[in-house]
C-alpha cells in the first residue's frame, strides 16, 4: 500500500503553482496547454514516484520541460504578420499584471526562470538549482539580477514571495 496522496489531491494542491510557473514562461494559451501536458505526463509517472519525493519540485521540473518544448515548437513555427490579443486573458488581468508579464518576458532566460521559481512558486534556491541545473548560489545570483533588472525596467515593481 502506498503512502502517496491520490493524484487528484496532488493536482488540487500543486496545480496553482504549476500554472503560475507556466504563465510566467509562456503566453496564456500556451501556459494552459503546458499545464495540461504537465499533469498528463505526471499522471503516467506518478505511480512510480517514490513516496518521499518532493512532488512540487518534480511537477515544476516537468512543467519547465514542457514549457521548453513549447518554446522550441514556437521557434519552428512561422511568425504571424500581426498579433491578435487574447482578450479573455487581458480581461482577467489588470494593466500592472500585463506590464509585469511583459517585463518578465524581456529578462534573460536564467533570470526569468529564477525569478519565476523563487518569487512566484516560492522555491528555495537549492530546488531551483535542481530544476535549472547549476548551483544554489548561481540561482540566487540569477534571481537577484532578475529582480534588479525588473526594478530598473518596471516602475514600482516590488515582487513578493508567495507561499502555497
């Protein structure tokens, strides 16, 4: 008998964190698809996951890889002539959310990922190092540099750490 939670409880507990990570890395539509793909992959692998595994870090690692897959696939697709705004996403977000999302998207990849995982997902730097590769010190430096860049480019930005 397994000591693990039922998978639907895992989705309920960690789904919002995974979605925040996906949305920080991708467009709204792509983020929703990456979120779904993350949990489809996780559902298949969950029975073999050790009971003492860090489920949240495991899910964010899967989400990170799914986001990279989307980014690679997007790079291979032809670019549209004009962007059409996804109005439902814009109706849910106020101007500051959209400005912050734009400022985040302009950060170098390592900084954007470190800021996203630390400030939006609430991960400690050693977990970020596991997800991105590298050391906790490098993850800390990338997050600090990312915050410094956000403060310079996004007037009034004061990201706070959220805990799930």
